């Protein structure tokens, strides 16, 4: 008996040690690297298991156990600052039963009937504490390890909804809240990263964590982080007596609080709110992972108290993770435009977070090996944010004996060229210069909306064009003719003419679009814009040295080298020459701050366009104005600085005249453009 008890203890001790090591590792990946490798649910399981062992064998609960920690770790590269009071965590409840248990304990402790409870959406972001002195933003801190946070004031200043000055000059106030990335912004960010061949963020929370902790705030500024406040911290003044009043006060000061917060008088009401919000969750515009339920009355909170980790007066009522199980039918390997091979699991279709899912990315061969995903396996998949579902675990107990491990092919599945994995790379790349899959992806990328925006050029058509040998590279698009096109199946004369017109329209495009469309490694939409603004013309950019490129803000050494390499390759030079010969005409740009001002009539102006400018597509005219520092508005108002009236202007012109605004015709417009470009009167 004794022997078996001690061996159980030994077993538990071993397991606890193992769990601690794993937990510490995953916490670092999550908090410091912003690159978790397991889902939150999987992480919670590890922590719960460790906590259970420590409850059962209290002598195993060492003081440095990760279960005693409050938050993450403080990363290097930031100053740190001690929180005036620790930023605690929350205990989780996973449904009605857990919530009732929490509530009963609370009612017992308080010796009270039912305390009023504030119920708030639990924003899936990163917590932040902001300190204001005399109403001015003094610092912003991440949670860090709960005791000490990282000073991220410069980044926080870029959050538009965060006031730099409060509406009242309160001597000293701390507010705590959640910084998050709205879903639309998250998707845009990942699209950009995918194009620049950078790893995707798994979900909006990781993206927000990554953005708020960028060392270069200029990058944060480009992203629209947002923030909701959920707590009044230290406050020099008379403290309100309820949380509800405190939130109202924060709002009065100009700090944003969530409009969906509501007061509930019973657990039933809380559960109703939980259901209510579950239905609205998908349409919220930001991610939530449950509700936070808190006692409203501060005096009662005091009474309920807290452990060193979490308050007893609050609980997080979480929604089940967006996960489902299904079976892997096949593992296919896709070839991207850079030749990168990506293994993808084709699944038995399953409903997940409202959509039918039949594919999940497996990222790369290391990832497949790590998870050991095999054909026929039952897998747990998760929709992290709105992006492609991921396989989070394999239910190996369901696996038959005869399933072989997946082998990444050593040849490109499309062109059979060697698929090579370079040292230090996680991916294999197809080495075939003429790989049809790469070609198709390159053309699709070239024609995409953020590239040259050739609308009629979809997947099916690109497949036809390349298979028929009509398009062997992107420059061939511009030598297509109606005769050639009508030879294709399902291509009538009308569609051919339309496509040709769309291709033709794409000849004049802003330099940034062409750069992004070319698919230069590491050059996504953002880098393309920065480069276009800095160098102005294709010619100047193509002559820039690595040092010169690297000196451009936001352009790192990898991108600088990739750009240089691109222009150094004779094939690429030939391709550019052919594009230019085919009439592709990148519109030169100017640095927005580098003095288009003296002679740009557009700099800082609000411009309205009406009617057509001969020889320019509408979109092009708009982009041109923007590149010269102007803002294009769609309607005429008193705030309009300039109206450009081309051929057949609409009623906007009448309205402009009524308001006595400055109106220029197409000819005058071209003169102003030439002037702005030359930086002097034309
Ligand atoms: S109250 C004592 N309210 O959830 C801790 N937290 O899992 C008080 N969170 O660290 C937290 N929305 O970062 C609170 N409306 C909300 C919240 C919220 C999101 C986060 C917060 C906290 C984490 C705990």
C-alpha cells in the first residue's frame, strides 16, 4: 500500500516536472515569441492537469510552478515598469455548471443573496494598462508577468481610439483594457504577409500581440489596433462605488468601453447574455472568446478577495473553442508562385464555426512530421480567427496499424523538377524554372486586386491560357489578341474583347502596384508602397544598391537583398523590358513628405473627381492624385479644396459651382500634375 502510494507520488512528480517544462516552453512561445504551437484549449489542458496534480500532492506544488504565475514573461528590447497593483488573470468556467459552482461559492462567501453582476464580452486581445498624469498619456504597459509590464507607450500612441489627452485633467489615473486587431484588419495584415512570403499570424490575438510589441512603432502605426477598457486601476480621486459607474467614468474621460457590457441580476440572466452574445459573435467585427462576469459592487469585491493568480469576484465564461473532428482523405501538395510547396490535408467536409471545411493547411514538412498527420487519420481541426483551418491534434487512438507516415515529395508534384530544401528553410521549393503551377500562381498574383487589378483573369482562365501555351510569362498577357483568345474553349468574341480591354486598362498603373504584382520576395503591398514612394520610378529603384534600399524606413536587410537580387537577374530585366515594350507604364510616385508641396496643388488637399480625364482610367486618376499627396473624396462639400471636372461631368460640377469651389478641367489637371511631378511650375 505504502509502496504503491509512493510510486504513485513518484509518477505524479515525474509528470508534474514534465508538464512544468512543457508549460514554460509554451508560455514562452505564446508570450515572448508570439508564435504558439498549440491551441489555447490544448494549453489549458496541460495547466489543468498540472493544477490537479498539485492539488492532490501539495508537496509537489513548488513556489516557482507556472501555475502560480500571473501572466507572460517580459520580453527583451523594452523597458519594464512595475504595475502599481498586479495585473491578475481570470479563472475559467466552460459552461452553466462551472458558472453555477463559482456563483454558489461566491454567494456563500458574501453571505448575500445574489450580487449584481456586470457581464462583458471577453475580448480576445492583449491586456494593456495606460497611465495618465494630469490628463496626458504618460505610459502604456503590457501585462508582462503580471507584476512588471513592458513599456509600449510609443506603439500605444498609434492606436487611434486611445486618447493622448483625457477630456478632464485628472491628476493621476490608470485604466486597464484590451488591445485588439479588428477582424478585417487582421485579414488584411495576413494577406499582406502571405504575399510577402512571411509567416501568417494564427489569429487576431497573436497579431495584436505582435503589433503592440513591435520595436519600431512606425510599423504599428500602419495597423489599426483598437482598444476597449475594462477596468479602472489606480486613481487619485474619489473612486466610484461600482464597476458600472467606473466604466461610465472612463467613457466620460474619452476612454472607449464596450457598448455590449450589461448588468445582470441573476445567474440565469448571465446565461441568457452568454447565449445572446454567442449568436452575435460572428458579426462583431472583433474576436471574443467568452464573457467576463464580475461583481459590480467594489465593496463586495473586497470582501470576496483574490488568490495570487486571479480574483474570486470574477470569472471568464468561455465559449467552446471553434474546433471539430474529421478524417483526412488525402494529403496534397500545392505549389505557390515562388515554388514553395505546401502540404494540405483534404478532409471529410465538416461544419466548423458556421462554414463547411474540407481543407486544412499543414504548413510544411516539419509541421506534418511534428503532428504526424497521416492519410486516414481522425484529426482535431481548429479555426483560428478567420483564416484557413489548422490541424491541432491527431487522435492517434483511432489510427489503423498500416498507415504509413506522410512523406514530403522530393519532386514538384506539378513539373517533377527537384523540390529542394535549403539550409535554414522550413519549406521545400520547386526548382523548375518553367513549372506551370508557379506560372499560374504568378499570373494570378500579377492580376490580383492589389497588383495590376485585371479583373477578368480568374483561376480557370489562367489555367486555359497557360495550358494552351498562349501565356508563358506575365508579359505575354499584353500580346494576347482576339484571334488567339477565341481559339480557347468557352471563349466567345465578346468575352475576349472584354478581357483585352481589362488587360489594356492595366497598362498604366501606379509604380507600387507593379512592384507588388511582380511578386518580388518579401515585397508585399506595404513594402511596395514604401519603395515606390522613396525611389519614385522603376528606373531609380532598379539602380538602388542594397545599402540604399536598407536605409529606407521599414525595409529590412532581407527585403533589400531580395529587391537587389530581383533586378540583378537577367531574366527579370528581360521581363521588365518586355513589359515596358508592351506598353506597361508604371506611374511614377513621389515621397509624400519629400516636397511635392511647393508646387503640388494636391498636397494635403481634398479633391473630388467628376467626369473622365482623357487617356486615364478613373482608378488611375485617383491613384495619381493620391500619389501627389491629395485625398480623393467622393462627394463635393464645403471642405472640398479642388474639383477636377473631366469630360461629361455630373451634377457634382453644378454643386461645386454653387459652393464657389475651385474647378479645373482635364487640361488644367494635366498641367498641375506635370507641375507637381517636376516640383516647379510647368
Ligand atoms: S477583467 C483581474 N474584462 O482576459 C483580471 N478581462 O483571461 C480582470 N479580458 O487578462 C480582467 N476582456 O486581458 C476583463 N471585459 C474584460 C476582458 C478581459 C478581455 C482579458 C484580460 C485578462 C484576460 C483573462
